[in-house]
């Protein structure tokens, strides 16, 4: 067998090995998904890379990503109406960056500034109006 066919299928093997699998971890009594988990890898080597949680009405409650088994990146939460509720930034399992709280009308009303898990500043935007 020449090396050419092996090089042709190698990218496909890499894609299959890195694919993300989705499964419903819990459902609401009405049958709609409550918790959907996304795993990368297979068997005992599989790791959670993302989680989505839904309200009973089917709307997204929150979505967040994981890296090395802990929260990492932006996590977004929503009111049951679908309006953004708050946004968190995570780095290696601790809050880091600016956390934004939104009112039900979609306006940012508070900022929480984190430095590697430590709250360093809180800004109440309702007092500036």
C-alpha cells in the first residue's frame, strides 16, 4: 500500500477521534431536555466540553464550556423569556473578568469584576442613571 491513501484518510481519522458527542443527561416531566451534555472523546477518556440546561418550556436557561474538567470561557444565562440574564467569564474553574447582570428588559444593571476568583470591584449601573 502506498503512503498516499494513508495520508488521504489520516485527516478523517483525526476528525473522528476529536468529534464531540451530545447526549441528554436529564429531561423535564414533559419530555423536553433539561440537561444536555457535550463530550469529546470516547469511553473512559471522554471529557465534558459543554453543558446546556433548558427550562421546561424548551428555552435555554444557560450554556457553558469546560476545559480540563472545569468551567472555562464565557457562560451565558437567560431568563425563561429568552432574554439574557447574566454573563460570566471563567478561567480554569474560577471567575475571571467582568460578570454582567441583566434586568428582564435586557439592560445591564450591574458589573462584577473578578481577578482569578476574587471579586475586586462591583459597579451598580442603576445609580449612574
